[in-house]
């Protein structure tokens, strides 16, 4: 990441020209990927998708290792220019192949293009990123350009459900990496994500004691009363200045109006911008006590994706990427987001991570999901240049 990289590069022009000549081919390939259903919860479908995509990488000469799973689809790892490792730490590119859409979604609304926009389930989040990664490598190969380090691609099948079976693989590869590129969609209109909130979940169970609400309420212990106090105590951690959010989003309890409630429960979402803030709030919430000492309060859970903090190393990597984008002919802002991704895991290990290097688009997880095809060219060229220079 030297200042020389900011100077106009003939390679940027060659890569852009090579990709521009293949815009139709890239769009068609995106259509092929979108038209394969790959919901996180259908192992058969996601296995089929994983097999298809890993074979595409294998065709380009990458070395593939597959990681079959019992309940979710097969993850895979693809490596390129292994001779550059381990003296030269690798670059890790993170993809997820699963979408939030059920089997049959593709039949209902298959891939389609209108003007510069492409639509379809998972087109933005994140099948666009699969096309980018493959074509960035193809462009470098075709032009006889090499990456600066070994390129390792990890493609998982359970990101949308919390990366429960892929996290270990992602973290193991991240530890060997000089930088991590996460091909999640950008933030409209094309900013990349240099920080993400950490996300956590808590589950609250309260046990009280039932009694007649009119005849002998003093013999009861109200679980709903306890839960209400816990909700207020937890919501007191909401802070717009620090960005911490606590949301008791679903609650329940009791049986009928004239019975003191014996049980109550709540499901809680928690987000924090810094590890320090998470370390402060998580134990405080787990340690909340019952108001009535005879009530039993059980709070379980904690952080499942640590915050991705905007460290100086991430800022430097972003500035480098931005200068490469300027050479290609577009500007790229930075943004932070409250949502979590696999970038949270890698950044928490101290590895410089850029997230949102994927599609320019919007509407992810909904029927209006789209990408800009102009972005497909630009962002693929950017990824190729990042592989070449970082
Ligand atoms: Zn995603």
C-alpha cells in the first residue's frame, strides 16, 4: 500500500477493457447462479449450488477443498497461487452461497434484466459477489497478471443463519491472512463497510407462582411483573451516542387475566459498536436479578458476532481501495452498518477487513432485490486490482 498505487495504472485500464468485453457473459453467468435456489435450510439445494460454483473455480485451475456438512450444504475453499504462501500472507475472499429465500422462489421470479438493473433471489446478497470473484481471477489470468499473495476463497452455506458450521473455517483462514475481503453488497449507492455493529441475542425466562388474582394475590409471584421490570432495565442500555441497542422484540407469559402469571419469557436482540461496550453490557444484562427475590430469572445468550471496529488498519485498506476505485473511474464512500456478517469474525481477530465489496444494489432479503450491472464491471475490476496490489 504505497503512494505509488494511487498513480494511474495501465493494468487498471487493461482489466476494465477485458471485463467490459465480457459484460454479457458475466450477466449471463449471474443469471445462471441466481436461477439455482440455495436456501440455508435446504441441504440438497445448497449442496447442488456449492458443487456448481466450486467446479467453476476448479475449471479456472484453483485448488478446491470441500467441507461436507451434516445439516447444511457443503462449504468449500479455493486457493490460487499457493506458491506465494506462506512467506507472503494470503488474501482471504469470503463468499456465502446461501440465500434467505425458500425452494421454489426462483420458479416464481427468475433472474431478469431491465435496463442496467438485474433482479432475482440472491442477486445482490450475494451471488453478484460470486461472479465478481471468479471474473476478477479470470481477468488476471487472461492478462498474465499475478496476485501479490496467495488468494484463498472461502464459500459457505450458512451465513444467513449465523455461520454456525462455517465460522471455524473462516477464522482459521483469516488468521493466515494479510487482509480479508467480504463480498457482501455495498451500502447504497456503493459505499463499502468499514465498521459493523456486533450482534447478540438473549433469551429471558421468568418463573413466578400462580395464584387467584382477586382472592389471594399475595400468594402469587407475578412473572409478567418481573419481565416488565427486566424489559425496562434492558432497554435502559439503549444509547444513541454509543450506538448500543437493546430490543426486547418478542415477549409472552401468563395464562389468563385473573391468574397471577407463573411464567413469562422474552427474546432480545443486542448490538454494540465496540468490543469494550459489548464487554460492559453483556455481563450486565446476564447479571440482572429478580425484583422479588422469590421469582426465578434466567437470562442466557450473549454476543454471537463481535463488533467490526473501524481500526487504523481498516481505514488504510479502505483508502487504498478507494484510490484503486478512482483509477477505474468511480468514487467509493465508506459506511457503517448495524447488521452483522462474517467480516465481524475476521475483524475481531485483528485482520484488516473490508466488507461490502460486492454488489451496488439494494432490497436484499426482499422481492425488490436488485443490482446495477454497471457496478458488476466496476466492482469486479476493483477486486482484481485489490488482489494485484494488497
Ligand atoms: Zn449476505
